[in-house]
C-alpha cells in the first residue's frame, strides 16, 4: 500500500534514484525493481542514478548492478567522487590524502595525492570498510589537527548491509568533527551541489524533478532542501517511524520502487 501526502507528485518528472536500498540490498534486487526501472525509463522525462556509495568506482557499481539484472550505465550515474574532484579543482586544493577503497581510486585520478612526507590540504574520506578502526581514525585525526580539512565523500549515518545495519561514512566523519571541533566538507548527498549537479546533467530545474531514496535525510530532506520533491521507500534502511521521528515530510512514502511507475501514472 502506498501513502501520499496532500502534496501531489509533479507530473512527468525527471527522476533521481538512489541505488542501494532502493534498487537492491546486497546481491538481491528489490522485488519489482528491474521492471520498475524499465518502466521509469519510458515515463520519466529523464533519469539519473544518484548514489552515495563510495566503496566502489562507478564502473564497478554499474557492473555489479548488471550482474544482478539491473540495467545501469556509468553515464547516468552520479557519485560523490566526481564531486570531490570538482570541489578540489574549484577551491584550489592541490594535495589530498585519500582514505578510500582501492576500487574508488580510478574515479579520483583528477586529485593530486600528497606525498608520504607531505602535509595534505585535505583528507578525503570514503567507505574504507574494515579499515575503519581506532588506528586509522587516530591517523586521520592527527592530520586534521595539523591543519588538513576533512572531506567526507558523503554524510550518511548508516546503511543496510545484507545482514544488518552498518555505520556509514557520516558516522565516522562525525567522530572526527567532534574531536576537532570543525565541520567536514560534504560532497555527496545531502549537499546542494550534488543535487544541483544531477539536475544540471539532465538540464532540468528542481521544480520538475523528484528524488527517490531510503534515507530520510540524505535522499528525502537533502533533495527537498533543493526544491526537489522527495519520495521515501519502505525498503533498504527504512524503519517505521523514521520520517516522523526526524520531523521530515516526504512528498510520498511508497512500499518500494515497484510502486513508483503507477504513482507517476495516476
Ligand atoms: Mg540508499
């Protein structure tokens, strides 16, 4: 069953889709997601896959989606890594120390990496999985105390792993923000720059787009802060009460992505 707030969804919108928790969880596609994506490609005025995934490169994300039957191309995917490169270029940041997965490095070749004995201007933090531990966090903390800025590739609190909830990059970044008393630069969702880049790549404005995700903050509230309608799905990391607990009002809440095509046609 779907529930829609008094705010009706915009007609013929461009659709921004979160990936993890919306199209799949782990290696399992969300039931109906493959068919819904096919239908959305026909009825939406444009489509982008906007993900905060920083554990893998765009090419690897697209390849893994195709492996589980979800048709996705690199060209329609927007990730925080591209925004990080753009941010450093436009803010004259020349030396970066990367705390990212090996896979992600191919999307960050536009950054200049600080040498081993060089003080970095910025520490770029992505999903480093098992390397999130006290040793790594203290190493980063010391770089920040020596003057480097922290760039969090995204600021999600947690994500839905195949076998349970996992702390996400935002939670680790928050520990570093707390310790240093300084706010991280965030380049992925929910940053306005990220959403505006997605709109620009489609050539549409916020008034003609909707964003669909399982994260009430990064997906729904982040989009709505930019004037994009946010649709929350009850899959992935969704838990009952999450919207009202945080005081956010999605334009619609649907059981899953499978319900979106019918909602847009209604
Ligand atoms: Mg998600």
